[in-house]
């Protein structure tokens, strides 16, 4: 699954350790997602982390690490043909990245981009929504891996909603 993270999602993921953007960054770092980026996005990220109002909020050394990780992402695009569909021309490169790479998702908190809903193959979604999708997928995978021959057990279900064991063969 190829994903694009808006600069603000990257920054939020660095700032807040238990936030949906941080969960998405963690999933990428663990190899559960493939990341699409571009030289333009990397440069924009580098500019943003130098802003004095941001620098004091970001963990020391984390921004350089992220820049290096972005440079070794699964897809790094060099030249982008502009998509021309972004409500804000400054966000057009994100849509161009999604089209060029055939990405599955573009994560952003930018409300005008959410109005676009889809670009090429990519769905434009909020990080919170996707983090919930990742959690459900992880839960399903854990449930399948821990299911017995006639029972279904898992360590990560809530008592209010037990796991659905109807598909397990007896």
C-alpha cells in the first residue's frame, strides 16, 4: 500500500507520540506501508522545521532522522507534472505525487484538499480515519493468528464488543 503524508501530518507525527499521525509514521517505519515522497516535499519539510515556532516543539534530532528516512522512502519522485486540481496551488505537488506514483492514500488535515476526496487512485483521508483503519486491520490479523480450532481468542478486544468468530471452522 503506497501512501503520501502531507508535511503537516509528518510534523504532527513527530510532535505527538500517541497521535494518529504518529501511528501512521510508526506503521511506515515498521514496513506496513510504503511511502511516496518527492524532492520538493523533502525541501518543504526541511524549510518548515527551521521555523522558530516549530523547532522548539520538535524532539531534538528527530527532524534530521525524518529527512534521511524520506530520502530512502519506497518512492522518491524527482520531477512532478502539476495536477492543477488543488484548491491551494501550494498543495498541487501532493496531488501530482499521488497521480505519478499511483498512491492508494493521501493523508492530510487540510480541509480544502478533503473536498477533492480522490486524486487518481488515491483517496484523500484524515490521519485519524486511516489510523482507525490500520487498527482494525491489525486487530483482524491478530484475531486470525490467535484463533484456535474451535475457539476464538484475542488479547486486543474490548469486552463491549467481542471478536467475531463466525468464520472459524470447527
